[in-house]
C-alpha cells in the first residue's frame, strides 16, 4: 500500500523521531510511505481555541495537499497523533460548513474517510497486530483523550503492544482520565492542568514502569515534562517508537 504521512506540526518541529518511527514501522511491513512536503498545521489549535474562521484556510490547504496525495496513488493518510487525526475526521467538514463552503466540506469528508491514526491503520486497515518489534522494558500505556473519545481506538494500541517481544506491559490505574494537557488548556488553566498532571504521574509511578507510552506526542510531552522535573527516571516514548524498536 502507498501511504501519505501527515506528520503534524508538533511532530515536525519537536518530535521528528516519531515521524521517522512511523515510516520505519510501515516500510518494515512492506508499504511505501510518501511525505507531502506542502503540509502545514491542520488547524486544530485554532479551532480548539475559538478561532474557527482562521482555521478554515488551514483546513482548505490540508485538504488540497492530501487530495493530491490520494489522487497520486496513496490509498490512506496516517497520522501518529490521535488529536490531529481526530481534528481531520471530526472538525474539518464542520468548519467548512460553518463557513458556508459545502464543496470544501464534501472534499474534507473524502480526505477524512481515508485518514487514520497509526494504530487504526495497522490493526483495522492493514490487519496487523505484530509488527516484529522488540522492546525489553517495563511499559505502561496512557490512552489519550482524543484517541479514546473522538476516534474510539479502544484497545488497538494495546493489541500492538502485547505483541512486542520482551515488553513487560503493565496496566495504568485510572487510565482513561485526562493527563491535563489539552493544548492551550494547560496554559489558560494552569492550576487545574497541574493538578490533573499530578494525578496522572502518581498513577504512572505506581506501576513501576520505566516507560510511559501513548499515541500522542503532545500528551507525552506534558506527562514527560512533569516526570522529568521530579527526576523520576521514567521516560515518555511514543507508541510508534516502541513499534519501530528492534532492541
């Protein structure tokens, strides 16, 4: 299969290894991955902060870029991010319709229908749960809010993790509670965000895990930042990086 990588702005700027790992996993399974270089922000940050009118231009650009990729032979678009995949699938057409652009909404729906978060693509589209990974560490998994509630990925990431050789996968208590990031929520509501983060860190530390993983670099940045400031030694590692590991 030929697959277009939607790397996300956070991945592009701060966590490029997540994008590389996504490519490594898919190429390791025999698929071709292409990177449309014209891609930019999908507009999620603007939408969630209330600047919906400003997000429409970003939606239009995203649709144009990935329409071309799909027209050029890509059969799917993959994002190593539940929140950005969720924005494409649940916000883009809505934003276009609110702006009175029904044609753009229809085009956005077509792109969204072929856009997948990484674990969705692997399990549902490619039919794979064992990607040949090896990762001999004690790991706990945090299901991020957008992947859990918007995309409803369910246990797909766990299915993949359970097939990783050498992994000691431990359940995270109160796993479905928010870590407190929420993008600009953590800035505008810092005290509440910090309290939520403290609860999440307590749960992570209670597992005795060496590594906390998730499908969103943004949430891992938040959790990992707190764990780092406490000098706990627990590392945040994206799901894609574990699946790409052959250690």
